[in-house]
């Protein structure tokens, strides 16, 4: 794969539904990051993985948000009982290792909660 | 939370004009990155600065890291419509600024 891919690109959910957002990082990249971005604003950090280990989840806004990366490659961000304030673009990024300054971002998943 | 504030928030200029975007914080950063993001896409890294006082040039873009490593600026010379986008600074990888939306009018 040439870059980071995310699916779906767009997701519409009714309030209270659960959603799962997928991120396929660049092959061989150790570090993986999830961000939440409101329209016209900068991304806000949600969580960070090094391989399969979730080293920092301090940015997850509530216990309805859960992320996993069980085999150290693909990652899933799950949001339970979605609420309207969860509407945003969810960005995934990967980098070669923790010491690398260069993060490669996917195109994002735009989540709209009705 | 390490707050990074950018100014201006919005900027609309004519092609050929010069502009400067600022990124300020009360925190010290070991590294600072600048990204550009276009609609429907993820941010793309433009540059990383790590040394206080460092200046880096990328064609018509000049990036400066403050001596105290708390602030940075991005200067664009002779802006072109292709420079249009959301410019983001980021400190220590995780923390992003509030963003500057630039529109260059042909």
C-alpha cells in the first residue's frame, strides 16, 4: 500500500448506535495515532499505539471510545452509543517509529451522528 | 494539554502577496512541525524544526523556530493559489495548533 488508508470514508449513524472505524497504516510502521478533528480546527490527539501496545489513551473523551491494534498493524477505533458531539473527522496516522517526527496521515473518516 | 495558538485564524490574500502565520505556546517543545491540509485529506508534513532559532526554507516557504522553542512562524513569499489550505503547527508530534485557513485568490 502506498499510504495510510481509512474506511469507511463517510459514516452516518443514528444517535445511540455503535460505530467502528478502520485504519490500515503503512506497512512496517510501528507507531499509530488517532486524532479527532472538528471542521476548520486542528486535530486533537486521542490515542497512540506502538506495535500492539496502547501507550497513551489520555485523549479519549469518554469511556464510550475504545481503540485496539491487536496484531500491531490494522487498528480500529470504536465508539459506543454515539452522540451528536461525536460528529467529526477521525484521522489516523502512522510513523516508522516513536522517534520519527514524520507522521503520515490517512484521508480520515467523516462521522455524522444524527 | 499543551495549547498551541495560531494566528490569524483566517487569511484571504491575492496571488503574489506575502504572508506570515504564527504559532505560539507557553510550553517548550523539543520539536515543532508544520503541516498543510487540503479539504477531504489528511495533513501533510511540510517541515520539522528542532533547534531554537532554527530557520528552514522550502522553496517559497520559510519556517522559523523561536529561540525559546515556544513559538514558530511560517512565511510564504509570492503566494500562489496552490498554497490554499489549512496550515497547522504541531508540537512534540501529538499537539496541534488551532489552524490557519489560507485562501489565495488568483
